[in-house]
């Protein structure tokens, strides 16, 4: 289950740039409580610094958008939708 969750997160992170700003322009979609609940333990245990989770349909309509954690943990700078992730 843990591996599946991490793979799903990676898929979300890799596909997040494909959702354009025009799809988000229709207002801020609500956060998904399920995504928040699933990611919160990883944020609290410092296994992840931040998460951007976007759930969209194939037309590009964003149904849920989660911005959790920090882009800079030391400075406590909140994560934003335009943050760039470096995967090494």
C-alpha cells in the first residue's frame, strides 16, 4: 500500500505541469480531504516537505487541488501551485 501511494504521488507530481493555468483560471477548486488525509502523515513525519495534488478530468477541468506543506521548510515558505520540483 505504501509503495502504491508513493507511486500515485509521483504520477500526480509528474503530471501536474500538464494542467494549464487556463484550467485553473475558473476559480480555486476545493482541496480533496482524501488527498489531505493520505499525505498528512508523510508531512508530519518530515518524509515529504510539500505536496501538490491536482485531480483533473481529461478535458482539463480541475476538480480538486491540494497544496500541502512547504516549498522551503527552513523558512516555512508555503508551497504554491507554480513551484517546480527537482526529482533526483
